[in-house]
């Protein structure tokens, strides 16, 4: 939607590749993009989700390099895209840091954010990485459970591999073929993760956990009923981790969860389950 908006403002042609399954899950966003004048091309290959849409977008880009610029909304893909997206998204963490210092006079004890490709979380985490007293937790999509084939927990259950021009943790079979990812959330339905997240996992600076579809829906329901805020299903995964985290905290601890999106786009999906 942001790309379609920018293209509209500057009078540029915008072509959006989107998995056919994701188009059904994100009907509202598809309509918004079309209203803004973008052409939304459904992708029917593979799992018909984010990975396959990325494949088609890259294929179009390398075929039409003279008049096409590839826009990627996550910290994945070839250099310099992961770094560029992180730096743009870092405004999230910078604002969080400034506002919590003003409100509480100190840094938080915990940061939580959902991780698919990992753009919102990377921007959120990055300004705090040198603050060793801030515990940082990334939440992956466990789908129907990490013990099943139906999840998108590439850091938790994946191993190093190559996808979309990057080396990172990747869901793959014993022959190195990319496996299908599953999540109730379209934005987390990706079989890999940004390479900087892989580094943060290996270095131990960030802890990564996985939350199921069911617990994400509980997180959605909890925030909606307690605060009157309907989160997107992506950050609902981070909210779904709170019942596991809070018993380990003190009453004086500050826990900040990144609400990276609003839930109006997911209402049709949530309606099927709650």
C-alpha cells in the first residue's frame, strides 16, 4: 500500500506481485492498492504466498532492469536491501527509545516484536542492540506447531541456506529444497528471515521464540478486549507470547511490544476463528 501511495504521488507505474492466497487474506489492502492506481498481479505458483510473490517480482525486475526498480518491504534479499529497509524502519526504535525515556526516565527491560522477514522487528531492535540490559525477543510464527510441517519458524527450526540472493536461516528439506511455510498471518508466511536476524541469533544478542496461530489469536483477542485496539495478526504473535513471558518478570519491569500493524486488514481471517 505504501508503494502504491508513493507511485500515485509521483506519477509512477506501480505493479504489485501478491500471492493468490494472500490476496484472499488481505482483501482490504488489495482494494486500497487498486484504488491508488496500482496493478496487483496474483501469483498462482507454489504456495501462492509471499515467497512466490517475491520470486515473480525478482523475475520481472531482472528481465526489465532498464525501466524497473525493485521495491522490497522487508530486511531480506540481496545487499543493500536488508540494510536499506532496516535503516528506514529504524525510526520505530528511535521513537520508542525517545518516548520511553521521556515517559519513564529509563530504558525498557524487554522488547518484543514479531519476525517474518523481520523488517519491523529489525527497525525496532536496532537502536537498542548496544544496551545489554535490554532483553530483546523476536517472535516467529509457529503456525500449527513447530513439531508439524505447518509453521514459518525459520530461525527456530531452519538451517543456513540461500534464498532470494541472501544467506540466512531457511526452512528446507534434506535436499536443500525450500519448504512451504505456514502462518495464519500473511506477513509472517515466509520460509526464511533477514540475514541480520540470523547474525543476532547466532551472536546470542536476540532470543527468538515461536508462537502458534492459536496463541496469536488469543493475543489479538486480549488486546482488543483490554485496550480497544485491534492489532494485525503479525504483532498478535508477539502479544501471544506475553503470557509465557510475564511470570518471569518483576512488577517494576517495562515490557514494550511493537504493534507493527492494525487489524482491520485481518478481520475476515479472524472472523473464521474467533
